[in-house]
């Protein structure tokens, strides 16, 4: 895995920077594109829903992980 890259996001009108590995940025963008959601809008949702003791970068990584875990989960009967 590569070193984290810092990118600027706008959350509810406020600029912030988030550091993620390029692989997570790519996956996050792909998920947003598939859902027809911009990365700022999705990051805002994640920011609102994340626990207070969880950083935004961690929350985005967990969002990406959960997305792919759901995709890989066997179908339920």
C-alpha cells in the first residue's frame, strides 16, 4: 500500500483535509460514482454519522471496507 495523500474536501460549506492511501481514494471515488454521489456529499454524510471518537479518515476507510464486505457477502436465504 502507498503512503497517504492529503486531499481537500468541502463538508457542509467548510473546507477540510483528509489523508488516505491512494487505493482508498480510488475506491471511495468509485463507490461515489456508482451511487451517483459526489465525494464531498458522501464525505459529509460519513462525517455526520461517524462516532465522535472516530476520525474522518478512519470513518471513510470503514465506509469503503463495509461497502466491499457487503459486495462480497454470500447471499442470505
